[in-house]
C-alpha cells in the first residue's frame, strides 16, 4: 500500500465523528507533520503547498488548533482501537520524558524539568510516554501526553500515570507485561498497577525494606546479594547499528511487603562487567525459569521506548513546538504522537516488498541493510513519498 493512501485511510479512521472542518484540519496536520517532519505550524503550512500566503495558512492552523470542537479523546480512542490487534501480548513500557524549552519564556505553564540527556535542570514540559513493543521488536505508541506541575489542573505525577494507564489498559491485552524503571519503585505506583490488574516488572533501587523468605526484614539490595542465579539467559545489545550477543545469569526469591502483607517476586540478574546485579520486582509469582526469563527479556525490551521517544522529539522537531497555550501544546503533541503511530502501522501493514520499496526513496549508504530501529529512515522515506503524492 502506498503511504499516501494509507495516510488517507488512517486519517479517516481517527477523524470519525469529527465535524467536516475538523476532519480537514486533522488531515492537514498529519500530512504536514509527516511530510515536513516538524511540529512548527509554519513548516506544516509549507508542506501543504497551498496557494494562499503562508501567514494565512499558519493563522488558519493556529485557529483550528484552539477550536473547542476538536474531540481529542475520540482521536486517541480510535487510534488505540486501530492498534489493539497488534499489542495483545506485547511488552508495554511506561516512562517519563521531557520537552525542553530553553529559550521560551512566555509559553503557558512552563515548569521545571530534569533533562536526562544533559543531566541538568531546565524549563519545559514533562511527557508521559507509553509504548508497546511486540515479539518482533516492532513499536506502537499508545500514549504521549505533556503535563506541567504548574498547570491548575495538575495534582500529582501518580494521577497522570494512573490516567494514562486507565486510558490504555482496555486496549492492551491481559497478556501484556508492563515494564517500568527505577523512578516508579514507589508504593503509589505499585498500587496503581495492581488496581489495574496488570502484570508488571519494576526495576528496584535496592533501598526498599521487605521481608525475605527466611522471615527477616532487609533491604532489597541486601537480599539480592544472597540470591543464587543458576539459570543462564542471553539477549542482544545494539551498538552503532550492530547486534552483539550478551549472556546473563538469573534467579529469584519471594519477598513480602510489610505494609500490605502481599508477596511479590524479586528477580536478580547478574551480567558480566557489571558490579551490581539488576533487581526486578514483579507480581508474577511463578518461579519457573522460563517465566522468570520472560520478565527479564521484557525489561530489556523497555530500553526500546527511549528510542521511540527520541524519534518523536528529533524527527518531528517536537522541542521546537511554538504554540503559546498549554492546550495548543497538548494538541500538537497529540498530532506528533499520531504521526508516529501512522509510521508504525505502515511498517506493520505494508509488507516486506512494499516497505523495502518505500525505504529506497530515502538514499542511505547501506540501502539494503535494515537498520536496527527502522523508523528514522522510514520517516524520511515516507516524507518523500507523501511530498511526491501531494496533499
């Protein structure tokens, strides 16, 4: 299927129930972001190639961006219904990211953030990102939402996470494993995950006090140091586009939380070259080696969400978003999220021959070598295909 035709079908799908003017606006935004690879309204306007002056097109897009008749929740719901068949037993990774607005001072509800890539404090907006990765490493974004602790409706990060999980939960299958990093090792987050009846895996800091199998209370790091790891597993590490095998040993034990009396399983992974073991907490109590390995591999797949977040921020120039209102920021991020979702759906549905044909539209030094993360090259190739087809 050609990218232009699939984008048309995709737009019609997510725009069901919208007014005719809003349907046209959705089409323009998705086409403009996918073609211009930017969330700036001026670049979107240039991609549309209208006869009108650029300022006229930009003002029209700006007005529609603030139009109260645009049904954002409906678009999210329809998109999640579209990807539902592909994420029934996927690994679902949840994490925070950020939009850094270093030179902005007048955008609404700017807040303090932590720029993890630079390791420093900055100004901007937080992002909640939920993304699925299937058994073949294919990505499907499920949720991307900016939030600010300075916004009047903000209450807590835990409530932002709870809302995102609640919205996504009904479309992600019961066989999904949800994986979260060390920042989510808190009682409130574990309560949210268990209230949603999710199978989860949360990396441990090592400072949580629990009761071990011997009945004595200790820190998780202290317990992990005594856990035997007799099972051998292997995974692949990607460096500079090449995959390298890596081997690890793993084992587990049951731990009891003194606060609620519930048992969870602590999985300990030891890898060569690392002094400290990897500690994973899960509510899957099975001690079978294959069950433990499935949880460990699910966590390793979590690292893929960082590539997806970087793609949305880099390939669509998300940190250069210029909307003045926070509502406008949220909507631009929504369109970028949908444009990324379109790329992932195209990669899944196009078929190998059609996918290779589209990828050849964007010249690269190794055109026949598939990259380990295909979506950067695909975004550039789809932009070429859409530009040739026209809006």
